């Protein structure tokens, strides 16, 4: 989470920006530019993952993939980490 929040994930795009010769395409869906936003929120494989998590949770059927993006996901993460969860 820290790496995502600080834009430090070693995505193909960030490696290219550091001068490393890489193919920019997403290795999962061949999207032309693999960056952290694509990996977590736009790639069809990610959307399938988030939706499978959603289907296992009790959130009245709303899909995560339809309403999530990098900034609101990080905001939610910050608010959740400060909550006390009783299991």
C-alpha cells in the first residue's frame, strides 16, 4: 500500500521513466501502458479480482470496480486503518 500511495511501484511505465528498457504493455491484458492505476483499477484482471472480493463481502451487491479509483481507494485505506475492528 505504501508503494502505491507514494507512486513507487515498479510498473513497466515507472521502470521506463528510470531509463530501464522494458515493454510498456500490461503483461495480463496487453494494454499499451502498464502503470499503477492500470494495474490496480483498470485492467480487466484487476476488475475481476475486485469484483470477486466484493461478491464475498456484505456490501449489498454494489461493485467495487464500478466506483473505485486510485485516489478514493487510498482515502478509504487511510480511514480503515484507523478503525477498530471487532472480530
